[in-house]
């Protein structure tokens, strides 16, 4: 079953149902007009366009309007800005992970940062101790 568009060009071929008021009969009326729409059964952005969008995103073109201009320059069928925005959200989510993290993940991240800061602090003290020892050693022989 094909869905009809809510906006934009409507196909002239149609079917009407007429409910008779005096009975339970329903009459079906079909227009004689021919179908005048594309038989585009695919929905959304095609895989080729998605690959182009991925390449553009990796090249630093990250806004939907910029992507539309770049696709128009390549003479390919351009999706709408909303379609591109939705695709970019999915792309970023798959590539970089979710935007939200749980409280447990945040707690683990904080513990890892504290651990790294302690390691950095200890290593800087060790480096400072080496420098001060070498300075004191050199001063003794002057």
C-alpha cells in the first residue's frame, strides 16, 4: 500500500467512496484521469546520497544548507534540509555515541579523570625531584 503525500503535488487519479444515507450500500467512483506522479517507491535518502553526505561531513561540511549546496554542485537529487538534519543526527549518534550518559557512566568518567590527575601529579613531582637533585649535585662541584 502506497502512502499519499499530504503536501505538494497530488496525483489526479483517485477513488471516492459514497455512503448511501438510506441503506448500508457503499458506491465506489474512480476518476478517469491517469496517474501523473513519479513511481518513486523509496523513502528517505538513497545510499549514494548518504555516502556523499558522509564524505562531505568528513571534509568539514557539517551544516545542512552547506551540504545541500554541495550536493547541488554535484548535480545529484538533493534531500530536504530536515532529511539531512535527521540523517546527520543518526550519523553522529552511530559514529560518536549517544549524547546522554547515565549517572554511573559519569561517575566512572570522573574517577578515571581523578586517577589520571593523580598520576600526572606524581609524575610531575618525580620530574621536579630529578631536576632539583641534578641542580644540587651540579652546585656541589662548583
